[in-house]
């Protein structure tokens, strides 16, 4: 791989230019602040109302800004790509004239450099800032999980005859990270860790190559953002807005959508929010139904952690102080540790819920999924998806009619079994969130767990009638839940449900609904599930997301 060091004369000239642009008199508009943010590939100049982004004359192999023409072209491409997601932020590309020491943004002479001009937004709105301030919330993550499918639905899809998304090309960029990182390492332990990850990546690619190609043919490779992490997402005018998409290498943005989502999951996890990273994954899956992509997720999680580790290495090489260098090494170690954790999957388990509508199944299942690193599959959503309805649709189905007829219910449970198998084979614990009021349904999934050779857990939910009625009425009034079960459905369920049999009780964990759900309560359920995993696997404790 060709990788050249920056042209020292160009870099010196650019550094003079940046100093020149720190003079407020250069700008024809008012300047209320003047601050320069430097990254490994660019300088970003904040002036209060406007932002100017200038690309460094560097060539890292995967990124080449080494000539003025390449920087101009990249600026134009950055404008085009980011206007897809933030048209009100990205304004134009301007030519900078004059001299490096005394630049002009208005002169019409020979350009000495180019800049992307953007409207400035408050840095306090960056999701990375919210994460650092411990104010990133479930609401932010849910909004992100809803936004990403909308983004991906609006962008171009790679034709299967194009060069984008080919398995060997994807794997090339995974391995390219090792080529960048290895020469900078100083300690034997670092080299051993890197070698272990490289062996895993090569083996995992071999196992998943056919699926990568199949998803390319099925339209999952799209012209994505390419660099979607919390530092490139901001709340602007009340809406989460992506910016700073990847423009410098089309192969790195024409990617499988699951690769883009993996970047977000990894970044949220790395910033200290493992439960929210699981919530993002589950909510995105519930929006898209893309459970087949789970088999590639771990590969892409490791890849994305390696990308950020590589960027830390590049920052370390450009560090201007010992403190900056130490920070870069700390960041590198953090990403490498996370990548190493991703290659060790959690112990598998097949969990089903049992209980009438309003007993708290979905509420608890989502919290447990976040703690276990499990995938929650909701029957209400999958039932509608099978029949072509959006999650919030009112299908006007009655008791045992429409979507709830015997045939539709049979088809729904078959789909749930298929998804359970898909999730387990991808290496994740799964929670099938359905009523399972019939003993035959429960037995179907117990037998499935035997076929898959994974532990089986039956979470039994119960609540008194007053609580059930109140929760159903509250849910219907809110109008935000995919379940269509009303009071009449609840009453029918209470009559028709088949009680747990004595031979089922060994698999049962009972949960009594409470409006005051504590962390300890969820933790106790998690501990019981882990005990069942241990009993079957004999390999030690399960990999709980956090405790």
C-alpha cells in the first residue's frame, strides 16, 4: 500500500495560511469567536457564524489530499455528499487567494487553497459532547435508531454489477488498518494483541464472505455517510443532524448499512454507554427487520474499532506535546481493548416471554436485552412486518381475525422461530417477546433450543387485573406501541391462556410487574439467566454488557 509522508513545504505553507486565517480582518462578516480545531486530516476554523474547513496536504493511502486539485475536488465532493443530510449547514466551496501569510477570501486571483464553508452550530449540540457530559439519553438513541434507516432509504443503492461492496475490497480495508498500526507499536503486548485481532479478522472474513456478497446483491450496499459516529452528529434546530460524511474514498462510504450502524454502536459503547449501544442495535433492528445482518455485525464492530485505533495512531504521529501523544495512546488502547472484547461473543441463550398483554413483557425484555447484550424480537412488530404494515398501523384486526387469525398467528410464530435461529447462529443471545399463552408454542421453542444446543429460559410475567387494565388503557391512550391488544383482547387471553405445566418449571424465571423497576431487580433476573447459561456451557460467566 502506497503511503507517503506529507510534503513538508506544503504543510509549512498551510500552517502559515492557518495563522493568517486567525486574523478576524480576513473575514467580510462579523467574527464573534475565532478558534481552530485540528484533526489528523484537516483544520476547522470557527468564526461564530461560519465555519471554514481546510484539508491538510497529506496522503495516508486511504486518504490523499496531497495536491491542490485533489483538495479542491474533495471539497466539492464533501459539499455534494453532506447536503444529502444537512443541506442547511453546507453552503459552498470557496477559493482562498492572496498569499499564505495574508490570505483573502474575497480576491479573485489564483487560488492558493480551498475551503468548505458551513453555517456554524453550537458545539454543545454535538452528541459526543452530550456523551462526555453524561447527558446522552435513551431518547437520543431512539431518535438515532429511527433516523439511520431514513438516511439509508434516501441514498443511492449500489448496483450488483458495480465495483462497490465487493468482499475482497471490504477485507482489504480491514487489513489496511493493521498495516497502518503495526509500524507504530512499541511494546510486545501491543503486537500480540494486534496479531490476535488480525488472525480473527481473516478467519471471520472467510466464514462470512458469501454473506457479504449476498447482501451486496440484495441491495444492502449503499452510498452511506461513511463516518457516522457521535462526533459527526449534532442537534441542530431540535433535530439530530449528520454532518462531515466521508468524501475522500468512495469505497469507504459505499458500504453495507450494517457496517455504518456498527460504527455508531461501537462509538456509543466506547464512550461508556454499553447499554445504550445495545438499545440502538435493537431499536434499529426493530425499525428495519435486518436480522440477517447480525452475522456480519461483529466483523464490522472490530473493523470500526480498528479504524478509530488507526486514527489515534495518526494523531499520535502528529502530536505537538507529550500530553497530546499520551492522550492518543490512551485512545488507541481503549479501541483495541474494545475490539478484543468484540471477538469474544456472549454465551448464547434462547429466552421466551410468557404472559398476557399488559404484564410487562416488552418493558422488561428491552431492559434485559440491554444488560445481556441480547437481541429482543417483538412479536407485535414482526406480525405486522410479515403482512406489510408499519409498526404503528391500526390494522382493525379483531380477536382471532385478520392479523390475529389462527393462520396468521401460526405464520408469526414460525417467523419468530426463524429469527431466533438467525440471531443465535449469529452469536447473540435472543429474547423472543411474545405472549406464548399456548403450551405447544412454548414447547416448540424449547425444542428449538435443544436443536441449537443453547440454554432455554422462560420468563413468566404476571400482574394483578387492575394493573393489567391500567397498563392497557395507558398504552392505548399514548398510541405509540405496536401492540393492538385492547381490553377485549386481554379478557380473551385471560380465559384462553394455558397455565405453565410442572415439567416447564425448571426453565421458568418468574417476574411480577412493578412500576418501580430498580437496577437491582433487573440484575437479579440477569443473574438467574447467567446461572442457566453457566449450567449448560460450563465455560464460566456470561458476557453481561455491564453490571
